[in-house]
């Protein structure tokens, strides 16, 4: 059984100058691409909850067994399970110098649980990739019309927006959020991310 209790551990304090970055943005916004490039630049691991869940399922780990029923139904994995998964992951030695979170947090309880882990005054940078909905639909639906697929994509984007809006407010209040125009070439977006990082150096 995975220990996923969000309140049972003292804060995982981060060393001075450590980089830890959160990428927010809907599917199709380019988070994975930019997170991977930034992780390489900073020489820190990119932590993708999606990758971790797929790996856990494939290897039949306790996390995989706990998450399987939700994933099979197409439901969201419970917040406490994901919080516990991230808590364990960021304790690993390769995270000692920082890390990039891709796909976490996705809900306000996840953000609050993460803040309890690292402390409210942690050196946190939150990057929100913003892309117009029409472009996201184009990227996710592919070329050619498929009304059922388009409706499914619309529903997916709306669900993301509904869950994520509170996160935007949460990190804005803490002055940790940077909005980034993701509707540009990959390298242009990446240069903006580098500029944001340099401004915090």
C-alpha cells in the first residue's frame, strides 16, 4: 500500500539556490518539450506524473496497483495518491539540486499538499504555458474533421481549465507564476523561459 498521506511528514526543505520548477498548461501546449529542454539546461530531472504512473502500472508496483482502477475507468487518480508519489520521488538523490515537475500539481489540493512538503517560502518557479483554445484543438484533434474526437478534446480542455484556474490564482498570490505565450515556435518559447530563469538567478 502506498503511503499517500499529505500531512504526515516534515517539510522536505530545499537547499539554497536549488531550482524547482512547475510547468502548468493544457495538453498540446508543449509542456513536455519545454520541460525536457529546461531540465537538460539546469541538469535536473524532469518528473512527469504521467510517466511515473505508466511505469508503475507496467511494473505492477504498489502505486501501480493502487492507481490501476482509476486509470482503467478513465478517472483522475486521487490527489493523496499523487501527493504521496511526488513526496517519495523528490527525496531521491538526483533531486538534491532541483527538479522540474511536469503534470503536477493539477488541482488545488495537490498544490497545497506540495507546498506543505517544501514550505511556503521555497524557491519555486511556476511557468504557465498559454495557447489559444483553437490552436490546442487543432494540435490535439489532428487534421481532418471528427466531431466525436473534437468534442472529447473540448471536454478534456474544459476539465483542465476548470481544475487549473484555482492554481493560477494560488501561485499568482504567491508571486511565483509566470505566464508564457506558448503559441510561438519552440525555440522562441524556450528563449523566454531562459530569460525568466536568468531574472531569478
